């Protein structure tokens, strides 16, 4: 019997990276998630992950506290990149090739998100 899915999109909340912490990132949890992701990738499934940043900052909460909504949302997006880079590090330490992409220009940290390029990365498994 073949694989049920060739390509999967996983939405991972930032809170999933906290473990039992009140906020932030629990490295042991990130490592455990990376191991589970590696098992999926080893089955030949192309995996794209969207990770949130709510464990570090929530734009809605910042805006409700008086911060400009756009500024609060940008800070939330930066928190998302922090989580993505943390997950990337854990995955690459166990030899799972990754790419971090973002719609916000951070060329020193991540590739720009271009839909066709993201699909090509999945197809090349790199």
C-alpha cells in the first residue's frame, strides 16, 4: 500500500514549543518534535511547516495593551521566525534538510517566501 499523502502542511503553534514553561522555548520539546518530523520525512513525505510565535509574543495582546496593531503584528512575525530558526536548528542537527522562508525581508536569516520556490524545495527534498 502506498503513502496516504505525498505532501503535508503541518501547522505548529508556538505554544507547542513551550512544553511546561510559562513562555519561551523548551529545547527538549523542540528536539522531540524534530524527531517526530524526521520520522515523517523518512517515509518520503514532503513536509511544509507553518509555525506560530505565540509562545514569545502575541500581536493581538500587544495591540490590546495600546501598541500599534501593525507594529504588534510585526513583532509577532519576528517571534515566528525565531521559532522557525529554532526548529530548523533541531532538524538539521539530526540531518533533516530545511529551509526557512518568510514574507518579511530577513535575507540574512531566511529565504524570501516565493510559492514556486517553496514547492521546488519540497520536490527536491532539500
